[in-house]
């Protein structure tokens, strides 16, 4: 596999880096964390002007029809800059699910608005917080004359409080012996009667939500794909989303390493930079090892997805390794910077908190190592 970028990909990556460097200062990152909406509307509109919401959306629906690899380059730069907002929930969790399971009419009506930045989306899947699992889905969708009645509670739904459309996974039939059967996907308007949302107080301040569906009526046209096949449809989406989250983590890890190495070069003790001490050097060397190994795994998995090759094992390996590595890297950064890295004025603590949230998102390292073991026949 060629591990270099072509000219167009270099331009895309450089453009994204320049844009976020200019538009997303650390002061704005902090403002967004404290904001009730959890994102900057002005920044969102600027991102939409570049067309990045439509990166993987076909041209017929207003997108650029690029591959997932190009999207991963944008996500990496978002992670580097500390971006927080509904881009991931809308473009990766939302649009990708529509592309996978939607009818032509659903794709046209939803994806065109996503491409323009005019529709925010999210995916309501988990109910226990233990990672994506069909067995945990207890939310039900009962067939009635006018459509379906949804009842249940979803946990850790990103940016549900601002999403225009929530994709909800609910049971329409028996789960079978492994719980994977009888799950269906529905498009739900956040403003529907019976939908209640609570924003949670999380370590990353990233606007995860509890969403309760209490006799929420949705039309038959809101069903995505065939009834009872929702879990099978979601498998590819969740694997791709895991790699997308890894791209964000790689970007964040790169930023952390840069700020820590710069600190080690300028902070002096005993009349010399602390970077001259062997213990500090070894910490930084281990951080670089974590970063480069994570970047290579993410590059490889992203390329395979973008080229239409099989990627189930590569995606699980990637999320397992990068989840651990990003957390270790930020922890080592704190060892180098000491107490100064923990104060609110330091950017390091932002990335440290984000690393823990990203580690847990879409299944932690243990969850994905088990998938790798299963694929090895163990």
C-alpha cells in the first residue's frame, strides 16, 4: 500500500489545517465547551462553505463523492485543532447510515440538506454505555395503523439536543439467540411529541445526551431499510465510524506531542532544558511511538475502506490500538509537563479529557480486541 498522499489529498489536508488554525483558536474551543449548544454556529457555516459535510456523499445528492480516506484527513485536522461539534454525529453516524440503508427518496431529502450543513443528525444506539451491542437494545417500535410507536431510553447520544434528525435503533421483532435479529432503524424528528433529551455532564464536555422516547409516533416512511435488518445494516457503519474516531484521535495525539516537546525544550530546571534529561526523553520517545503506530494503523484502515477492500479486522485493530495509545500518550504528556498541564489555562488537559471520551466511544480497546480475536477464530 502506498502511504503517501497525492496532490489533491495534500491540498485538502493543508487547507483543513490552515482553516482550523485560523478559525478555531483555543479560546473558542473553551467557549464551545461551556456553550449550551456545544458548537459554534459560525464555524459550522464556514465548514459548510467548504463542502466538507458532503465529502463522502454522492454528487447526485449534493456531495463531492470523495472516499472515506479524504474524510479521514479532515477528521484528523479537526482532532488536531480540538474541534467539538456535530460534524462527526452528522456526517459519520448520520449520513453514512442513510447512505447504507436509505431509500433513494430518503437519501435525496436528507443528504442534500446534510451536504449544505442545513440538517444536523445523530445516531441513538447504546442503552447501557458498554459499547455497541445488539443484546442491550430494549427500545421497542410497535407497529400501529399510522406507523410505529417508539418507547425506550438511549444513552450517550452525541449532540441529540441540537440534531434535526435522530436515527433510532429499536426492536420490531424477536432478537433471536444473539439479539441481532428484529432490530430496525427509524428516522425521528427531534421535535416529535414524546421525545425528551437531557444533556449529560461528561469528562470531555462533549454534549452527550440521554434520549427518552415515550410513545413517539413515526410514519412508516421513516423506516430505514427493511424491518428487522437494522443491526446488520449498522455493522459496516459502526466499523467505519470507529476508524473515523481514530482519525480524530491521531490528530489530537499529534497536537499533544508537539506541545509537550516544545515545553520540554523551553522549560528549564537545574540550569538546563528538561528535555536534556533521559527520563523526559524516554517519555517523549514513547509518545512518538504511540503516535506513529496509531497513524499507520489508521492510514491503513482508512485506505482499505476508501478503496472498497475488506476492513472488518483492520477497523477493530485500529480502534483497539489507538484507544489505548492516545490515552497513554496524553498521560505521558502530563508526566512531562507536571502540574502545569492540569490547569484550565493549559490546552493539554482538554486533549486528555477528549482522549478518555474517544477511547470509550463506539467500543473501547477491550471491546475491539475481542472482535479481533473472534476474527482470528479464537
